[in-house]
C-alpha cells in the first residue's frame, strides 16, 4: 500500500479529508520520534512499540576482503510488534 492509498483509505473510513489524515500521521510520527528520543520507547496500542536499544561493540568481517574489523557500539531504534498484531496477522 502506498502513502496515497493509505491516506485515501483512512480518509474514507474516518470521514476526514486526505489533508487532515496526512497532518494527523505527520503529528503522530513527530510525537513518536520525540518520545523515543526522550524516554526510550513509544507505544502504539494494538500495533507495537518503538524502542531505543544500545548495541554493544563487536567484531565483524569485511565481505570484500575477509578482514576482521571492529564495529563500534551504537544506539538503534527497533519496532517490537504487539502480541495482538501477531495474532491478527498469523
């Protein structure tokens, strides 16, 4: 589903205009980013949650040369799917 199709579908099912749906999703996205940055997680009830995770430093391998390289520690964002969403899809 493309972004336009998503906006169209949500606009039809909620009675909002596509512009209002776009604004709502933009606000939800910016709120999610801000919450993950400050508190470390953002929950979308029934869907899952965005979680900030610290990865440890590790050894990796350069696929071109086979040489071992050190990969530094870093922080990444992961999405953990809710059990309700898994049950509904699977």
